[in-house]
C-alpha cells in the first residue's frame, strides 16, 4: 500500500503545539482562538482578582476593625472573644501549619514566576545579547563575567524604575484607612482595594528587582568547566549514565509536543538508547542510571505504560535506574492544545502526580527513601511510605473526585526529596528533587521551583552522611548558560524561579556534590560558585529519526584533595534511523 499521504510521517496537526515548527506568534494566535473564556475568567478570578482584592482591602479592613474594637478593648480582654481567637489561631497552626506554609511559599514564588522572573530574565538576557554583539569573539572570561554582572545590575534597576512608575500612577487612587461606611459601597471598596494591591505588588517588585539584580551581580558568574579532573590511580570511580527529557509518547507513530515533525516519531530512539546502555553495562558495569525528568511527553497513562514496557526487557538496568519528575510529566493539561487550562480546583494535576508516584514506586520504591519530617533523617522507603495510602490511590485513579484529590494532597510534597543512600558510608548517593512549579495552563507548564522544605532536607541528609558524596538531581536548570546565542529566544529559558538562591544554599556542598539536570535539552558542563553543574542533552528531542543523537556516561571519583571530582565523560552516540535495526534488538 502506498497512500498519497503516509500517516506514519504525520501531518500539520502533529505540529499544533510545536515550538520547532511554529513561531511563538503563531502559537499565540492559536491560544486566542482556542482558549476557553469562561475557564480563563474563573481562573483569573481565583488566582489573581480575589487575592488582589484581599491584599488591597487588607489595610482598610484592618483599620476598620481596629477603630471599631478599640473602644471595646476592655470587653475583648475580659470577655470570651480573646480566648476564642487564640484557640482559632492555635488550631490553624496545629492542623494546617505545614500545608499552610507550603501554600504561602508556593504563592510567593508564583508571584515571582508571574511578575518578576520573566521581566527580569528577559531584560537581563536582552542586555547580555546586546553586549555580546560588541564584545570581541576572543574576549577573556573575566571581561565576559563583568559584562554579565553589569547586565544583571542594570536589569534590576530597570525593574525597580518601572515599578516605581506604576506606584506613582496608582497612588492617587489608594487609601489605607477606612471606616464602617466603606462597607456600604462594595464597588468603591473594590476600586480602592485594586489600586492598593497594585501599589503593594509594585513595591515588592521594586525591592525584588533590586535584590535579584544585586544577587546576580555579586555572585560568581557561571563558567564552562575549565578542565576535567585527572582520574587517580586508586580509589573508586562511579559510572553514572545521565539521561533526560526522553519524552515517551503513547503511540507507535506519535510525535512530541515541542518537536512535532521536527522530532522523532514513536519510541524507537528510546529503545535504541536502552540497548546502548545494556551493551555498555555488559562491557563495564554502570553504578547509576539517572533520568532527570520529562520521562513522558504529557504525563498520560499510555506514556508511562510505554516507558515501563521499554525498560522491562532490561531488569538489570531497571535495578540501577532512578527517575524524577519534569514539567511535562505533571503540568501539561492537554498535549494537543496549548490553550487548554484547568481550574485550580481541578483534580487532574493530582492524577498526573499519582501516575508519576506509582511508576516511581514500581521502579525505585524499594531503594529510595523519603525524609522523616520530624527527625530530618532518612525515613521509610517510597514503597513503605505509599503503602498506607494504596487503597485511596487506587480509588482516586478510578474516580478522580475532588474530595479524594484533597485527601491525597500531602503525598506529593512529602515524598520529596527522595534519597538513594550511598551503599557505603564513603560511597555516593543521589538526592532526587521535584523542581516543578504547579501551573494549570499548558502554555506555561515549564516553570521551576525548589521549595525551602526540600532544601532543608538536603542539608539534613548530607549532614547525616558526612563522608558520602552526592548527586543532586533535579529537572530544571538553575542558571542561564554562559553561551553566546544567535537569538534572544535561545537565551531566555524557564529556569528555576529561585535558582540563584538555590545555588547559594548548595555552595556549602561544592566539595562533596555535583548537580545534574535536564530541561533545556542542551549539553553543558560548567561551574557556578564552586558548584559543578551538568546539563544532559536529550537523546530523543530536537532532531528527526535520520539524525544522530547522543548521551553521556559520567565518571565521578575523589580527587587528590578529597573532593568529589568529575572526570572526562564518555559520549555514547546513537545512530540515525538507517542503522536502528541492529541497535534495537531485544536482548536474550
């Protein structure tokens, strides 16, 4: 059969959400045409308008309350109101302390992700792009670092200046004290509250812009790794295969969201990767196989099933493999429609979390541990941690109700970081982080965040094993790479919203840890603040089946100074489609 249009090669519909085949302007047009206005209005009301009204009305309501109760202070302190209020505060702190803190932290960084980080990153990288046009090609590293630092400082000042201008525009319509009469006119109160919130948020932006700019200016600038360490004659060398962004699809001839027909179809390239890993492991045993997120293309059940199916012929590789989630595993609402959004009340995101947790438990559940919240030490294995919730997980997967989603809300944040402990006290372990920031919109699915809770857990776990070495594994990149770029679109990525903060916190581990991540599909090895950072290329993204791809096996060991060192890695090439038949053969 020779059809006029070969369905195995796809068509224009496979490029609906592809940033490789369509321009951002074209995708934006699709968003406007396809987006659900009722859902958008409801989401804006829940996520932006209501919080803005509450924020802006806060000073007014506080002043009204203070003025109304000040005359009755004696009654308050001698009556029942004070004990009741105290009991309510204690109850909130006792029963909702940690979830409440998580909610506050998530919303704080969401504000940064929505307002500060995009504007700051765009300004900073645009200035760096402009500066590099005037720098000679052979300029020394110190001059490049100075140019990067100055661009960060100027960007912070620009954000501050624009914010002050917004404050000046909104200030005439603000009011910070009120009376009971204001409550009789809700529309007037809402008008004042919105302008108050603009001033409050803009004031925060002004301060945050200066802080971000100053922090980026003063911190050591990221640099390419100058050289690999020399492997010692004796001592352990750990071989770590680092994969990322394998984007498994659920169809034999399916295409990926970002690549469309500019990327490979189906999962043959993944099968080829596993066959190569099998051959390498048989020749020289691997110690760890690390996959840093975006295991699936959209977090759907068939995609996780295909991943399990591809790995099942290699149980000896599965026994070495640890995985962590990426934004595509959790945040893609609809792989075929970037305009699709979920309401914050929807249980669909929780369902994607449960799929990921279930797969992680089946693959590494007996080997990785969660961190005990009380002691800060390694607690139950992931399998043991999930066991008491198994029936409820199964029921939720079957029914998907909001009530069950609420009951399981704490599972995901409490499961991270997952820790693969070292086999010996001076061995190497892996700390698996969740760096995905919760979003409800496919087009903004790529935001990253590492919570304070996870960062504290890293510090406690590494202190528990003072002689061990560590791989800190996450999906998102923490910094923008110090690479010259042809277009600004190549520079501005969705890094961690709190990336520079995270780098500073991890600098204390620079002698005993390396960071490995994915997300950008770019091959880069460098340093920032003494911390070695390894970015994995994707073996299945950004090229069609007729092009070669590759991944790395990294060699880690202890150098002459007793530090964890990165020795020269081994590049494993994956041949183009013409040579796939032998490489993808199933092992005996």
